[in-house]
């Protein structure tokens, strides 16, 4: 499994279409917050 710590690493993993990876550190917190916002905005539009 690939461990992702930075935004650049995340971009590379997505570009390579890696199926499984783990986001850690500050980036993990930011990803979770972004997912919550996305989820909330979807609820508001439906």
C-alpha cells in the first residue's frame, strides 16, 4: 500500500490510478474536511 503525505504525492498516485493508498498527516485532515464539505453540499443540492 502506498502512503501519501503531500499534495504532490496524492496527485502522482491519482495520475497512476493506484487503487489503494493511505493519506496521513495534515493532508489526511484536509481530505476529511473536504469530503465533509462535499457531502454537505450534495445534501443541500438534493
